[in-house]
């Protein structure tokens, strides 16, 4: 027996799905230069600095990896396949559902890559490369902790860091 959109079973299922808790998803890439400095961008719609990345368009079927690639291409003009998953962070929020933040290895940028960066002017003011020891002056809260955990993963060759609000749980 097949069900259609008009049957009570389909309506019950749709109501059930609508009643489930909501979680947002975001993804970003960790890009570095040959000296190990991290590429950060300055958005025009809020204070502070962030990594290239953004919201995963999950309603359109986009995966976190696809979202990281799309956002990086849109924001800084570099269309690069993200590398391995460095960190997954469950970030609680006030006035919004929690966010699952995926952070991928964006690799090391050469001089040609750095020269090819073109900012999405509708969202970004500037970009810069920042050494690890100066990141705390630019990034805040769970994002800072997530980036530092990802840099540790890269340095020690360990597996993906599981985080909650930027703090390691495994």
C-alpha cells in the first residue's frame, strides 16, 4: 500500500517532523599560509573576525562539506575541495537553536592563492593572516577554542576533535 501526501499517515509524519527540535548547521575551512598563519575575515554585519564559512543550506540538501566549499568560494573567491574534518562543535546559544559547527582543513595557501583572494564585498570588509599566538586578539569564545583545537589536530595528527562550546569532550 502506498501513501500519498493527502493520507493521514503522511500528514501525521509531516506533523511529527515539524514537532522535532531544531538544530542549525554551519561549516568553515581553516586556511593557512606557509608560515602557519590562519586566514581570517572581517564581516560587515557583526563585530569581530571569523573564518571563511557560514550556514549549511540543509533545506536544499547541501552537506556541511559542500557548504564549506560554497561559502569559501563565495566569500573569498577560492573554490577548493575541503580536506579532512578537523573539528565538530556543538555550540549552545541564547535566543537561537544550537549550532553544529563543522571545521575542515582548507590546506596551505601559496602566494598565487593569496593573490587570487577576492572578498565578497556584500559581506566582508577585509582579510588577514594571523599567527596562532595572536588569534585570541581576533577570535572570540567557542570559535577561538575551535580553531585552536583544529590547529592542535593538525599539529599532532590526531583524529577529529569533538567539542562542546569549543571545549574538547573527546
